[in-house]
């Protein structure tokens, strides 16, 4: 596949009041996101609460999303699992259902045994078996393990490993990742709070939860850096930081879902054991969003 560039949104999975996947709600939300300038979409990532879903639910979401997302936009499916065999099976099912690429998070349950060689074996096996390109996915804050740039560089030599999402905000690590991997390898940032710095470090784009909430602002930030309008980009990043922090390190998926509801994009409640945010958080989200024209009624 060609190098992934631009801003991609990791979509939340809607659940109804019976804690069932709500495909009707998903269709309505997707219509809103498809009207934005986003380069593509990810389903069943961390933002999609995929770790709380079974395989049948995951396949329903992939099938529904593929039917709605045009082939002119990248359609990426999260297929990370703790076992290599399960990741391979999920990857093959996603490909059969029309994924353009898969995003495979690092396994992390047996943290002390997740060595460089373990990751190389795991990802090589998935990439060997995958009918579509594979993207590595490092999210240390969730998994407790870190896929080091040197390991990613080894894996980048595989013809079916096309890139990596780095969700951390360590710009030194991101810079090293960009430096050690080939030009055709897509390094994608995952932190909305540090997107400007990551772009300056050389990433080709971002998979940002913030982009589900403020797609135009995120795309504008990408375009400003591409056009070398750094002062404007830096100022926009500073505007984005408060809301980005509230929906990431602050309150995660429950915060994002509450923020989306505030702008008229209701994607239901977080799935238990996650719980909705408190009213005080909703107030903080409302105040942080008020400065952006794109979400004002």
C-alpha cells in the first residue's frame, strides 16, 4: 500500500443502554465523520474499546463500517490480540471483511517476557499470514510494554509491515523511530497533545482520538506543518492541548464519548467496567470545546 499520510480517526464503538453494539448509532456517527476532511478511519482500536468486545461483535462492526466507508479513504481495522494465533485469525477475518490494513497492538499480559525477539516473532507471524498490510501499534500507557524503535526498524524490513502507530508522547523515541525506519514506512503519531512536535519530528500523520471530535482542527494542524507555517501550527496545538488531555490521559474513552455527546454526536455510553464521567468533567469538556468554531451550534 502507499504510504499513509494525513489525519486518521480511531472511531469509538457505540453501545446502547443494554450494552449491545449499536450499529444504527454507528451509521449516524459515521455520516458525520465522512463529511470531514479526514484521510481515513480505524475501527476496533483502543478508542473503539475493542479489548472489551468479542470476535462476533468485532466482525459486525468491521462489516458495517466497510459498507459505509468509501474506498477512497483508508479503512484500518484493529486486530491486536494477546496470542499470536488469535491475532492471525482476527487479521484474516478483517481482511476478508474488506480492511485495507490492520493495526496490531503489542501483546502485554506477560510483560516481563515481551522481549525484542518475542515481538519480532509475533509480528513476523502475523505479517506472514496477513492478506493485507500490517501496522505495528505501540501504546505503552495501556499495555505496559514498549516496542522500541530498534525493534520496529527490524520489523520494517518485512515486506508486509507498512508502518506503525506510536501512541506515546516521547518525541525523542518518535524521532528515533522515524530515523531508523525506511522512508516508505508510515510512522503515525497517536497523541493529540504532541501532534505538532511529532509532525516536526517527521511522522507522516496521526491516528488521533482528538480527530473524532475536532477533525477540521487536526487536519488544519497537519496542513500548517506541511506548509511550514510553524507559528500558526504551534498556536493551534496550544489551543488543542486542554481538550486533548481531557480525552486521553485525563478521562480516556468515557471522556471522549461525553465530549462527542456535547457536540451532537452521541455514540452511547462506555462499556462496563468503564463508567461515564462525572458532571464536573462534562463541564470541563464543554469549556474546552467552546473555543472551537467547528463545534459551535
